[in-house]
C-alpha cells in the first residue's frame, strides 16, 4: 500500500506531557490574527510498518467517513479509506500534541492542541492563539455544540468562539476547597453537551460543572462523585451521565445518585482517561495499566494484552459508523477483530465494514 503524507516524520520516543455570543450553525467566518497557511501536500513514501503515532490520543470520524487520529507528537493523521495523511506544525497546525478533534456544520475540522485551536477548511489551516482571545494556547478540550459554537478548554479557563475570536467564558467558583489540580482549577479537561442542551465541564480538581444555558450546578466528591479530577464526560443513550477521573475511577449518575466503579474491587486502577458507548449500549473505559473494560450493565469484562491489546496506557476508544472498533494510546492504534485486537500501522490492516 502506498502512503501519502504531508511531511516526512522522524520516529521519536514518546515523552509524556505529563460571555461570548453564540455562533450560528456552521458559520466559521472569523480569521485568526495570522493568515491561514495553505497546504501544498507532496506525496512521499513512508514505511507502511510505522505506527500511526507512538501515542494516539483522540479518534474521530467526519461526515465523509474519514477517520482522524490525534497523536502526541506527530499532529493529526487522516485516513480517507485509501491514504494516510499527516497535518503537523509544518502545515500550520498550532501544535503537534492534539487533544481534541471536532467538525462544525460546514465540514471544517477543528483541532485543540498544544499551540492553540486550529481550523482546517479542506485547503488551509488557520490557528487561533492568545492574540485571538484564547486564555492560553495550551488547550486540552474542544466542543462544537448544537448551535455551532466552538468551545475550548484551556489551562487558564474556558473560551467560546464568537465567529471572529475567542472570548473567555468564566465558570463560577467551585465549592471544593484547596483543589488538587494537575495544571489549574480553571481547566476543563473535558466538555460534553447532553440531550437537553446542557454543557458539562469536567474540571481539573474541582469536580463537574453543569451549565444549562442560564445557571450552573456543581458536583463534587461530597455529592458522591468518584473524584474531583474529571478527564472525560459522557451521556449514554438512557440519559445517564458518566464521568471518568484521574484518581477515583468511574462514576455513573442517574440524576439522583452516583454509582462508582473503583479499584481494586471493580477495576485494576483508578486512573481512567476516556469513556465510550458502543452500538450495543455497553460503556467502555480504560484503566491505566490494565487495558480497557466493557460494562454491559450486568458485568465488567476486561480486555488487555491477553486479548492482543498491549496498549495499557490507552486514551481513546471509538466505534466508527462502519462498526470498526478502535483503541489508541501509548503503543499505537488497535482495531478489534472478533474477540481480539490487531495493531493498525500506517499500512493497515484497516479492515472493512463489520
């Protein structure tokens, strides 16, 4: 298989890193202070056996069916069904550590990264930084809500895109006293919009903050939440909210009370980085050092090295529209085939429709 990339990437060792106006649906007319960088990709021959990335942080499928993989060092990788293409700082991406991938109503791709927020319109990349209103260029989460508004969670607070620039969106003070934050209590490590339109912010040391468009509600360990350092938020199809954390495992919230899954009784480790609901309504989550878990409402099933999945530090789980099931993390990208997992490198095996 011939691989197309937009830049020749050198293999390298992984280094762990350890109120605006709503934007009309799909409208992204604003431009960053710096002009967009036009992409003039040149095909080069790459080693089919190379990993997609040493660390695959995010997985996303756009409306065309293309798969996007956010990496920790190589920028973002796109697989369009035929070719693998990389977009890095050489092509105008703000930073090569990609922490979020979203698509707006017009098909523009947005990437939060270590150098700001970047928008790809299919031919050029525009990157927004502090000059364009971001509180910080270290951006850890990204959301496009149903009104089309772009939200960015930076280490200095949440910002919203008003169509031209980003505007700070201040969350109220949390009831948590002396929060134990990895970076900053203002950081929303995860953002999620539920069926009612409310936006949930998973915070760095201050629990969860829910914004219903008018008022804010905080949830912390005092309310039964598993931990105050929340890194992923998900609503399942039954309307229950799920929260994964850095130190306390996983919480499920039914609107009245929390049910927690913690080590050592339920899972191997309380460091849980991501959540995903598959088409059978089972919830998947990772457990640092112990692979991934599948919760079907009755039992917890663990998948790890014995199942062909040596990615013990997983950070991304995704099921695409074709039914292919993916796991990414430190060690590369893996795809589930039956009850086992196979390593997907630049040359595949990409697999067909399940």
